[in-house]
């Protein structure tokens, strides 16, 4: 497998430079135009109207003319040297890039082959080698290729611990070894997403594809999603702790659409949603705990459109909804517990239009601020079962 090259770079068999004759002609023309502009500007500043004719010139004037001629020749030579030096620099830079790309490709091929080895230790070496290659990549596209391979490794078929044969020590040993490799990939991604955008090893702004990945743990805490596209579409969170605590979602698109939360603890505590678009549309919350306690929704858009809350616990306790558009339109609450106690609704747009409440507990009893749009039924209509409202909201019903 070889890294993808940008189409423009792949099609360019060599450095594209104009013929030197054309470049020199353009350079001389530009120099003449600049000199003419300077001359006429000086002419105007001196308020000159005409030249004084000289029928005879003295030796000093002749010497000045000779110096002027040599100056013109020297300037022309310097201009030629400048053009040639610039072209040589461009050729050298292009050659250096080709050499760096060739070396990168050789190292990339070796690292990818390590990921296919049976030994978990060799795979770990390949994972670290790919992360190092991403840091040293000569172009952004080559860095993205390394990231793509790391994400693709997580998307490979994977047997979760709960599905292992009983009393099969060898299968469990293989599972633990593979799990260590997978969690190392997640940890390396986390470490690079914690680096500030200006850092030359930061992976912020790149794309990450975790489509249909099974997460049985992993630490993505304190990461910053500030650009690019991050896909958790169809991912499964089935056991252990997957940690997004303190993460910042400030740009780009993060897509949990169709993800299933069936067990374990997915931790979004004190996460910040301040920009970009985050999709939980169509996600299924059927077990375990998804914890948004203390999260701040201050910008961007967060969609829980048509999400299904059918078990487990989803906790928005003490969350602050102050600027984001947070949509629960068409969501289904049929079982489990969804907690909004001590959540503050002070701005933004939180909508429950078309949401259905048929079971479980949806607790707003200690929520603060105005009620979300579409949550409270029209006056005279009974509250749906399981929906508990703040006292101030019940008084207005």
C-alpha cells in the first residue's frame, strides 16, 4: 500500500517552470517599468518641464555616462543571476520534496506491513511508526494518509470480550493483545489532538473515520475537534469507559449518527460544544451511561434528532445550554432515565418538537431558565408519562 498523493502533485512529473527566456524578458520588462515609474515620479517631484540641451560634454559628464552604462550592465547581470538563483532554488526544493516523499513512501510501506504481522509487539511498532511518519510527513496529504491507515486498523473486524468463547485462554490472550494495539492507536490520536493547532505535530483539522468501530474502552479526554470531519457513524460503545471528558468541539463535523450505546460509560463530562456540528441523530441509547454532566453548549449545532432513548442513563445534569442549537426533534423516550436536573437553559435554541415520551424517566425537576421549545404540551393536555418538569414550568402549563 502506498500513500495517496494529491492529484496535482501526482500528475506533475517534474517541476513546472517557464522557459528562462520568457522569465528574463518579463523580468527586464518589469525592471524597465519600475525604473520608468521612478524616473517620472522624480521628474514630477522636481517640477521639471524640459531637458537642457548640451552640444558639447566635458570629461566629468562623459565619465558619468560611462558609469551609467556599466551600472545598467551590472544591473542586468544581477537580474539574470537573481532569476537563475530563484530557478535553482525552486529545482532544489522540488528535488528535496521528491526525495522526502520517496523516503516517506519506503518507511510507510514498512510500517503498514508491520500492522499485518501476527505478533502484537510488531503491530505496536507499526502503529508508533505510522504516528511518527504522520508527524514527519512532507505534505498535509501524506499526513492524512497515515491517519487514515490508523483509523482503518480500528475498523478491522474485531471480537469483543463478551463474544469470546468461554474458557478459551488462547482466545482471551489474543483479544487482550489486539485490544492493547487498538487502545494505543486511540491514545496516539488523543495525544496529537491535544496539541495546539499551531504545533507542527498537531492533527487538529484532519479527518478521522471511526465508522462502525467497536469501542471497548479508550481515552479521548481533553481532545480538541476544531476542524475536519470525524465519523463515529454506526460505532458501538458496548463496554468499559470511553472517555471524552473535557473535550472541546469547536469546529468541523463530528458525526455519531446511528451509533449504539449499549453498555459501559461514555464520558462527556465538562465537554465544551462551542462550534461546528455534532450529530447524534438516529443514535440508540439502550444501556450503560452516557454522561454530559457539566457540559457547556455555547455554540454550534448539536443534533439528537430521532435518537432513541430506550434504556440505560443519559445525564445532562448541570449542563449549560447558553448558545448552541440543540435539537431533540423527533426523539423517542421509551425507557431508561434521561436527567436534566440542575441544567441551565439561558440562551440558544433547545427544541423537543415532535419528541415522544412513552416510558422511562425524563427529569427536568430542578432545571433552570425557560423551558425548551416543544417540550411542554399545550394547556389542558396531560403530561406524558415519565416526563417530570420544573415547578415553574408546571405552573405555566
